[in-house]
C-alpha cells in the first residue's frame, strides 16, 4: 500500500436502515434510510447515492487534472452518475455504475481522449475497474 496523501473517516451506526452517518471532522451528518424503491421510507440518503456523488465528484476532479496536463479546458464538464444495486447469482448483491460526461466545449474526439485519460487516473475508477459492471460515455459516445 502506498503512502496516503489524504484519509477521510466516517462513523455509521444503524446501517442503511434507520442509520446515522457522520464524517470524522463533523462537517457531514446524514440520516441513512432504505430508498422507497426497496421498500423503505426514503426519508434519508443511502450508500448508493453517496457512492454516486463521490464517484462523479472524483471523476470531475480527474478531468480537471488531466485537462491541465493536456492544456485542455474542461471547466464546463458535467458528470452525471448512477449507481445501482444488482442481484447476483450467489443470492447477494453487486454494484453497477454509469458515468455520462458532457464536455460542451470539446468535439467528440477530444472529449473521448480526455475522459479516457481521466478514467486512468481517477481513484474511484482505479478501485472499481474490473470489479463492477461499468459504463462510461463522453459527449454521448461510448468511452472506456
């Protein structure tokens, strides 16, 4: 394991069912609830929403980092993410994710190049690569 350059901490009690979550610095406090689609009350957030936000935010930062390296302006990028719970053959569950990236100021070829490069440096992409079903698009074109 490499040297950590930042570590986030959190404490959760109660899990996704009537749970509470708080970041170690106290800046984030959330009620965790099962979503309505899974039979819960839906009056809080859930791990999939948090993962979707984290992945989209991380990928957006990776786009900016790669954009600076390539001297390409990616400040107008929008990353829309979705994270799904998927039943697997072992009576358990897996995660699937999609990232749709729109870079209005770039043509399709430049957008694909930037998105594919960001996918190589994004920590979330590196952590999930080969472990989950994943789909990535740039300006509506399949990337990968």
